[in-house]
C-alpha cells in the first residue's frame, strides 16, 4: 500500500467511520506515469443512510478536494449503506482503460 493510499484511507476512516472500506490503487491499469493517480473506493457506512448516490459522491469529493486537484486523477466510487451492502457484497469490476495517456504521445 502506498503512502498516498494510506492517507486516503485514513481520511475516509476519520470522516465516515465505515464498516467496510477498500481503497484500491488501479494506477497500474492505466497508461499514466504516476503510481498514485487512479483509485477505486468501496465504502460502507451508516452515514450514507438517506442519501442519494449523488449526495454520497459529493461528500467524498468535498473531503478529497485537495487530492483531486493534485495527484489523484481518477476516482471510482462504490458507496453503500450497510443494508445495500448486505444485498450487493460484490463490487463492479473497473472498465478497461481506453488509452488517451500522455505516454501514447511519446
């Protein structure tokens, strides 16, 4: 686990107190020069009760605003209430990268 990944995880834990959290570095799936640019977050928390998906995403984006203007290029979010997680318990696979990397220009 990278230091940046640990920082993301700590920030999410401190703010949301999740019952389940996965912070997955998917940078290796993309043609980017950074090792800390693409992440997937799977999180289950009571704090999402009564919130629509857009409200959940906005809450994460507010919390990680500094990271999103820096090294974090892409963030896939899979956010659940405990009841939704009981039904789901499987995270959709990330789509294949379609390219478009700066590395393609070299």
